[in-house]
């Protein structure tokens, strides 16, 4: 399974939920959401900075994107970003193989 780092911000509606119930367990809620389609949340953290939270999801891109769709469409989350964990060395090896066949524009 692939690993995705997801980042997002809570909207005023989302933050109001915390104010009305400060003991809300977002890791449990996010884990249940992911598990409903066979994905797994391995980490969930609240953040200080541009983003309010980060979750690491193991699964497919479609599963991570669907989780984003559900969260954003609820109105409680915005600025949802999905980053995929990659093996840069494997990509560089493939790029090395491709480099000899690449022709620059105009050549």
C-alpha cells in the first residue's frame, strides 16, 4: 500500500465543533473513515502553523482522495492537501534511463 501525508485546515464550523466538545478525538474519527474503505491511519497530529492537522494514511490514492472529499464536503475542513510518499532514488534511476532519449525543444 502507498503512504499519503494529508494536511488540512479546520473551518470556522470545524473549530466550533472543538469548542462545543473539546475532547473530540479526531484520530479515532479519521481512522474510522479510512477503515471503512480498507485504508489505515498510522498517525494523526494537530499542528501549529499553516495547517491545523496532519494524517498519515496507508492505502490507495483514491482512498485518500475520497477521505478528503468527505471531510471537505462536510464543511468542517478546507485547504486539504495530499502528498504521496515516494522513493526518489527509484525515480532518479528511471530518469537516468530516459535521459538519453530526451530531445530538448528545437533540437
